[in-house]
C-alpha cells in the first residue's frame, strides 16, 4: 500500500480519536494501528515518518512515535 494512502488512513483514524482527552487520543490511534494494521503497513508508515512524515497530522505523528518506542 502506498505511503500516501496510509497517511490518509492514519489521519482519518486521528480525526476519530481527536476528541479524546489528553494523551488518550494518541494512545487510541497507536492502539488502533497496532491492532488492525498489517505489520507491513506499520513498517511503511514508520518509514514515511522517518523520511519527514509529510502530510501526517501532529496527533498521528505523536501516536506513531509511541508505536516506535513500544516496538
């Protein structure tokens, strides 16, 4: 799957969780991606983040950084 499509999907997930208070939003995004995305999808989005993360919403960036730490 292309990085552009994954960015779009991740940002949609981010919009859903954005109403959660405090750090719960980023944690919810990270949990969703960890639980429902194929490992190859997670690798691709993390590589995109490493390359600058163009197009990723700030909350999604935060969630992806936490995924990297937990991996």
